[in-house]
């Protein structure tokens, strides 16, 4: 993959690993959600930046307890589709959903 083109598949794998590392194997706990979301965002951002690619990243995380309620999200971007990109990772276990969106905007040097 070209250095200046966002690789959504690679980013998704990295984000999924971060989610698993933070909340994999745990049950939903309202008292820990703020800590979990902050940790998932920070770990994901660190992994992306450490790849050393010329992008600015934005990472968003939502965790929701499974209760039968609906959760709908949408994103829209105005950018250069040849270099910039995004990915959304949906993860779940028996007690919660986690949705992480990554946006990458190429930095021209």
C-alpha cells in the first residue's frame, strides 16, 4: 500500500486489537465506561501514529450497554478520496457494543 494512502483494513485490525485489549472479556460497567472509551481512543491513536504515515487522525469511540435499544451512527466527510479515508469498527460481546470510527486526513509535506 502506498505510504500516503490510508489503509482502512490495516487500521480496522489495529483498532479491533485495542478494543480487545481494553474491554475484551469484561462485562458492561457504567462506572468504567468513561475510562474504557478514553483508553480505547488513546491506544488506537497511538497505534496509528506509530505507523509513521503522514496523516492527521481523529478517533471516536462509543460504548453502549446491550438493552434492546437501537444505536444508529453516521459519518460524512469532505476530503480528498484519493488519499484520505475512514473506517468504523463495530465490536460486541454479550453485554455491550463498542463502535470506533477513525478518520485519517493526509498531510502534504
